[in-house]
C-alpha cells in the first residue's frame, strides 16, 4: 500500500513534488544535491502535537529533545522555541545546547562512557539531570562533585531488561545484552542507591531507562513505567527523595520503520527489501501519551505514592517526517540478467547509515514517470555498502532525475560521514523563505583539521 504523499505535506504540481509551497526539484537545481530540506512548519506542528498530548499528565511533564537524533542548530532552535528542553550525550552537544541558550536545568545529560571533562562541564553548567550509567561513573561523579563543592542532581539509568516486539537487535537498548544502565539482578541499582543516600554531594532526582528506538509496541513503554515506579519506591526505601521518572525516547514513526530481525537478515543477505506497509495511526503521539500517562497514574495509585514529574527524551518521532533528502541520478545502467542500477550522489556511507536498517519511502521528485521497475540505487563511493536501497520499485529512472528520500529527519544528518568527502548541507523552509541552516561542508572545512596539509 502506497503512502499518500500528503502525509509528508507534499503535493504535485506540473508533475513535480512541492513541500510547503516550494518546488523540491527547483531547490535541487538551485542549491545542488545531495541536500537535506527541513520544514520548520512541520517541526512546529509536531511540537504542538507532542506538548498537547502530554498536557493530559496530571503532574508535570518535561520533554527534552534528543540532540543526537538531529543536531542541526536550526532544527534545535525551532524545537527549543516551541518548548522542548535538551537531552545531550556528549560534551559537544552540551556545548551546543549552552550556545543555543538552553538553561542548565533544562538539560538532561546521558551517555554510557562520559569523560571526566564532560562530567565536569555538566556539573559546571548545572544540568538538571546528570544521568549516571554505571557504578564506576557514580564514583567519578561523586569525587568531581566533592571537588566542585556542589550538590549534583543525578539520575540513575537502569537496565529494565525489556525488549519491544518487532525490532532488530541494533535498535534495542534496554535488554541485559546491551551495555546501558545499572543491572537489576546484579544488585547494581541497590548498591548505587546506598551510595547516593549516604552522600552529601549527590541528590537523586530519579531513575531513568531508554529501551530502544523506532518502537511501536506501546505495551513495552507501559512495562518500563512499571519497572521504573518499583525502582522509584525502592529509592525512597533507601532514604533518597526522587521527584521524577525519565522514560527516555524511542517512539517509532508513522511513515518509515525499522526492519525486523528477519527482514534485516534477508535484506543484508539477499537484498530482499521489505515493503514499507501502511502508515502508523494518525494519533500515534496521543496513543503513546495515553499509554504512558495512564501507566504512571495507575501505577502510582496502586503503590500509594505521589505522582513524580515525567521526563521524556524523544528524538526520532519528533523530527523524522519533517525532513527530506534529495539525491540526483548521475547514471543508469542495465546488466542483463542481473538488474537495473542507478548511481546517485549519496548512499549509506555518505548521507545516512539508516538505509541499512530502516525502510523509507523514496519518491521521484521531478516527474511522475510511468510503469515500475526494480532498481538497485547506489551512492557515489566505490563501496558495495554505499547503497540507498536495493530492489526499489520506481518508474524507470533517467539521468538527471531527482529522488526524494522521505523521513530523513532522524539519524540521517547525524550518521552521515566524510567517507565520500564533504557532507551535504541542510535547507530550512520557513514560510516563503528557504535558506541554508547548515551549509554544505567545503574542502577547506575538511582541510582545516589536517595540520600537515
Ligand atoms: C538515552 C537516549 N535517550 C533518547 C534517545 C532518543 O531516542 P529516539 O530517537 O528513538 O526517540 C536515545 C537514542 O538512542 C537515547 O540513547
């Protein structure tokens, strides 16, 4: 089943795809490809939808956008202006959040292996929640806090051992086979609680878990809430006074999806590209908010405890469908008996590694075309891994065609590499205006770090 292009805010005029009143092919011609195009109005609409959905939480809900999903400053500015805080996972992201004017207490700092310098910067910035991932890190945070003579507000990340359904292993983060968080059967959490309760320099704000990315199994979020509430109660029993619960991010998107384990094996092994399938429900965010809020309210009532604040760190489901990646076809080839190939100016090694584990719609942007042909679409690198998709169904392609890779807002700019040279820029559409919000990298940008060039 084809997704209606209106779902991405697209329309066709004179056969060409338009987004927010702008001709995508025209943008490709004017600014060059590969190029990302992000819609400010779609970001704002999504932010309103999400913030609106969580007004149903009877306590306070705080939404911190996950910087690593898309750290383009212009995207982040729109989201902060709309009301989101920041969730950062390294020193650079913290630096960026400060540069964008995010107050320290609206920043959550995560990450499984922070350096002392990063921890120090987080303490210095007075982040609202410094999430400690393991016992060794707790020791370091404690000694840095002592030295800085500050009381540091920490969270404890736990491993709830929850694996949502229909996911491949590369998108799971909450199972005991992952490296994240304090182990519960191993008593690491209770050991951490004992240490925090008896420390003068640490204040436990709450317990945190993040179980994966691209999740549609809402029950797995409900189970996570129940586990976190049990651990919240255990924290009080140990003498701490937490005031929040942080359930991380992870919600999937409506118009693209993760490959399941079987699909991933079949795709990487024998190039069997699965179908995208029907779009997720229109009210996905409302359903997610309902599931999480009800689990919190019911869980607190059952345990006879006050409602803690609710912290969320979404990324993918905020930005994914607000951004499009445009690629140009530079060559088309046919190998009789082997297939049709199209060579574009970006693939998995250059513009996004996500092509390897997610299914996204790819549309012909400059014309409608007729008929359908299976085509392997590659990037420009001499690597068999530099693939957009194998076995895509598209009208027969021609040199000069422009392809629109949809749902390019999450983990695309974040995972693109310099393997193929300078990385593409990002155009921001805001009403009538279109401008670079991240310019394309230049040769000089790459040379700037080469001290012997
Ligand atoms: C700790 C943490 N929080 C939030 C996120 C954002 O997840 P998503 O983009 O799936 O919403 C991630 C991403 O992996 C993460 O590791």
